[in-house]
């Protein structure tokens, strides 16, 4: 078909004036360069390069504006409805929050935290465990919050009642979520994942404020209480570090739920 057209064109060209002949020649060149199909056919030519892919078939308004996913078939912008907290949170996180409620933990859900390699996808901010205040409120993963709450109710409170005949009023914490490495190492601390909490002191209902720092030689009751805190914590947390371990932990107990191979726990 293209050969026939070219023959017709050449025959007609002999009867044209030079200027008209030049214009017709340019038109033929343009058609030949831009079209791989027939110039007499209504079917459009397609790119036949090596990167050619199948052309998707769109319907409705998407056929007119396939690059704009926010256009609907009615040509109005699509407004995404915000998801409810229940829809946004995975089932495991929902179950964990039910556990917090069973443990009588006062908490609030806070926005996801993402800071480089640090962060918490679904953080909670714990302000109290039953009648025990957390000062300041601690930002943690739900799993860490539930673990700490279980330890507090099942171990810390009974130990305080046994040693001091008093309940616990306040837990004073020094660090919950914090984006940092382990001191002296290039390894991300569990604080940077929201899986750790540092306890500085424990205030009792009778007014005693038990500092976690290593007690004096004759402070038998305090020493016994802190030994219970350390030993009982190892049943709940995978890491318990406190005074006597190193200088960095001289004034607090560090608790975390780091996941280690073979279930190893570091209690020192």
C-alpha cells in the first residue's frame, strides 16, 4: 500500500511547480518518519521500540486521566476516609492493648515514631499501673509496657509489702524510648526500639523513697528488696542490668525485652 502511494505521489510530482514539489516532499518525509502503520489506514501506529509494554485499558474517567488516581468516574477528587484506630492496628497490637486493660494500665496511644534506625510503629505512653504512678510517663512498645506492668503487679508490689509493709506509690523512671546506641558500642540500644525502661527509684506509700543505687553495708532491708527486684525481673525481662554491673548502670535498673538467640537472658 505504501509503494502504491509513493508511485502516485511521484506521478503527481512531475506536474507540480518546484515550490509545491518541495512542500509535498517534506510532508511525505514526515509521514514516513513518524508512522510505522499505513498512512491510508485509520489505525494509529504504536511504538515498536524494545521498551514497549502492553497498553492498559482504562474505563470511565480513568481513561481520560489514568495518571491521576484521585479522580473518580464522576470526575470529583477522591477523599480517603481516615482509618479508625482498630483498623490501623494489627491484631497482635489489639490483643496486647487488651492485656494492658486487664493489668489496669493507664495509657494513651501515640503517633508512630520513626527516627532513622530508631522508632516504634505502635507506641503507647504509660502514666500509671493500677494506683502506681509512672513519673514521667513512659513511651514504650505495647509488649514492653505489658511485661513491665505484669512484673510490677506480680513481683514489685508484693516485695515492697513484704519488706516495708507498704504499697508502691510511684515508679520514677529515667529513660523509656530514646534514640541512642549502647554506650561504647555501635549497636542500637533497646531504648531506640521502645523495648527498654530505666528505673531510678521506687517511692512507697509510707513515704520511703528507695534509691536504686547500691545500698550501704548495713542497709539489709534495702539490699534484700533490690536483690528481689533484680532476681524477679529476670523472670519477665531478657535483660536486667543494675548497680554493680558497670559504671553506666550505677544509679538505675535497666529492664528490656531484647530478643536473643536460644532464649538467652542477661541478668547482672
